[in-house]
């Protein structure tokens, strides 16, 4: 059984605060963010909307992409989100 890794971007609102992280269990992690079970940045700023995610076969690839996303400028991050989610809809099935 191969583990999947995800790099995800959360947003508080369209074009507002963004949060980028990596996880092996996207559904669980989004549930934790939405229910403010994690005492992190996302709870403090109410960042709950999953606006983009990408799957990777290895943790190494996921971390490399996460680091890349954290270093690119904000306009490129917004363009990336809008390339697949132009309305900034919450992509999470978790409530």
C-alpha cells in the first residue's frame, strides 16, 4: 500500500491570508483546521477554506513543492489557485 502525500492551501477569504502545508491525511487535517482543533496560525486567523491541493507519491516531492510554494510571491500563489479554482470555492467535503 502506497501512502499519498498532499500539499494544500487554505485561505481565510478570497485574496486574503493563505496557509500552505503538507499532510498524508488531507481529510483529517482539514477537519482539524475547520474545527479549530489545531492551535496554530489557522486557528488564530480563522483560515479554513481549502482552495487548492495537490497529491504526491512521496514525502520528498511533497515537501519540495511545499517549500517552492512558500517561497514564490503572492501573485504567483493567487494565479496558481485561480488556475484550478477561479471562484476560490472551498474544495473540502469536510464541514
